[in-house]
C-alpha cells in the first residue's frame, strides 16, 4: 500500500524500532546464517521490545547522574561515602524521577554488594521474608551484607517497617528506602534512627536540558529537535527525569515511525498529552500549590485561594490534607484577629469527615474564602517562634517561689507558694503589680497584638492592664522587680 501523509506531518510506513549501531552490526553478521532458518518463519514475528528509555539511559556511574549536586558533588555526603567505600543505611526522600532507585543501584555496584529490590506497592510480608532468607544465605556464603532497596517504603505498615529493624541492626541489610512522603511522618522512628535521611530535589531546568541533550544524542541522533520543542519537554518534565525521558521516547519513536525529520512544538502538542499539569503528593509541584493557596489566603485574595484549592483537588489531593492545612492557616495567619476563623476551619474539617466528597469539599471552600477575607494577624505565631528560639538559647530559669505549687508541709516551710495572690480575689480579677516571669525577665514582652480585628481590643485591654501594673508598683502594692 502506498504511504500517505498523516496527522503528524510525516508519511505512514512500516515501523522500524530504534536499533543501536552495535545491534545493527550484530544483525548484519547474523544475516546469512539466519536467513535460511527464518525463511519459513511466521509473518507475525516481531523484534523484542526495548526497555523504556529511562532504563536504557540509567547512569552506570555516579558521574553520569544529573542533578543532586548537594549530595553527590565534590565533598558532598554521598560522594564521600562512595569514595571511602563506606555503605550505610539511608532514606532517600524526594519527588518521583529524581534518581532514588539509581543511587541505590549505584551504591550496590560501587560497594560490590548483593542487591535486592522490594516495592512496597506490590510486596508484603512474603517478600520481606524471602529477602531475609536470601540475605542470610548470601551472608553465610560470602560474609557480605545485602543492600536492600525498598521503593515507596512509606506504603509499608508500621509492623512491616518494624520487620526490617533486627536485620538492619545486625548488619544483615544495608537498608535503602525510597519515599516521596515526609519520612518524619511516614517512616517509623526506630527505622529513622538507624538510617540517614537524604533529601533529593527535582531537576532544575538546566539539569533537565542536560539530560534531554544526552538522550537525543544517544537515542535519536538522526532527528532534529527545535529549541521550542526542547523547552516544551523541559516544562512538561517539571523536574521529573523519568517523565522527561518517557516524553522524549514517545515523541522520538513516533517521529521515526512517521519519517518526520524534525520535531517542533506543533508535533509535540499533537503527540503528547494535552495537559501539562502534574499533581504528585510529595513532589515539588504539590508543595508549590500548597504554598500558593496558603499565600493567597495570607494575601487576602479569596479567588486565588479558591483557585489553588480546586487545582489541588482536581489533581488528586486528599481533601483531608487540605482540611489540615486550612486549620493551620487559620491559626498561623488569622489567629486572634478573628478567632471564628479557627472554629470555621475545624468545623469544615469535621463536615468533610461526615459528608465526604464532593459535598464536603464545599465546606472546605467556604472556610478558605472566609480565611482569605478575615483580618490577618501572625502576632501569636511570631511570639511563639521567638520564645522557642529564646528558651532554646537561654536555658532553664527557676520558677519564682510564689508561683510554685506547695502540696506538702515541707514545701510550704521552704517558702513555696508564699505571697501568691489569687487573681479572682482581686479587683477586676486582676492582681495588679504581680510578676509571673522568672527572675531577670520581668517586663519582657513577646506577644504584640496587631491593629486588626479583635486584636485591636486585645491591645487596648493589655495597655490598661500595664497601666494598672505600673500604678500598683508606684503605690508599693505590687511585687518589686529584681534588679
């Protein structure tokens, strides 16, 4: 049948799978030997399917890895471990497609260790037991530990994660877990204490472009790619190397099949998925959208806040996660300027638990809009963080004697609780002139109400109380500050 023009700007012809130069030479050498044998072969015989491009380009050495310079650059922790041949258990935390599996495989090769990989998505207790048995046999024969790579380790239950502990402790396993989730929340503490956590980052645009150029030169040297097409691929990748290489594989293979000599933006838009959005819990884009919603609420833009919330839901985010973040926003950015915001956020979370999706999502939307429109204050948030830093550096100060509890006669005899003034027995339920901070901190203030919302009234009341304190001390009725 005559070739005809197709949708992608090329001609329809017989598909020729990509074959490397070495494979072509081997095929030529086998030609005369195999021609006779294959003369009667069925017409349905096909060439074996190639591994995905991401697997074909998987780095064989540490120097081939693109990105993660903070871990594998000169003097970086993983580079030093490789150079000193010192394997250790670790958790590799980062978004998809940034090299977690690659680093684990390179480690096994560099340290000449047997390698076992388990996927927590597909595996379970049986796979863990099999790995333990295999590792024990290897240890008995060679005296070497086994590098156990557990992909998506956060998907294992607490008891399944605990099953690794004795074998990590005994040295049977060098444990390498990969996760897209925050290990502080998803990995058991006992395992975390036995492993170093390394954070991997999404590829920067220039790193993605470097990987793209490598893939094009190795796999598609006869196809031209316009700069705009490369830019689209880097944008589509969104920091995910696997996503980038899969897109290159699809576009490059189709161009070769259709005999298209050059891939441009128009070809990519026809070839690749229409949407470039990516929402992947644990990836950078996930945190960027969370950040955008939070900043929109803080910036009092209800439309933008609602937009980002809907984007997150549309991308597959768990509404319960959004509910938790909404409560956090109410406490951090509205706080006492409008305490109703916290109540509304908590109620929205409870409503969602009762109704589920999609009805419960409307309660979250209502809370997000309210928070964006509410008066803002971070006064409590700032005071709390400043005090955390202060207490950490300041050390322990003694509790003033009049504030100490005195449940026994001995404590009373020692002066505990002596001189304490019960506020409810004082005018206005306020012990004017009393001091509640430790010695040396009298008069220090960390909470400074804003001039917005309810905090306007709070500030006025605190000013009146300060005036009463000063008046009582001048009259000799208050507790004297220590000099």
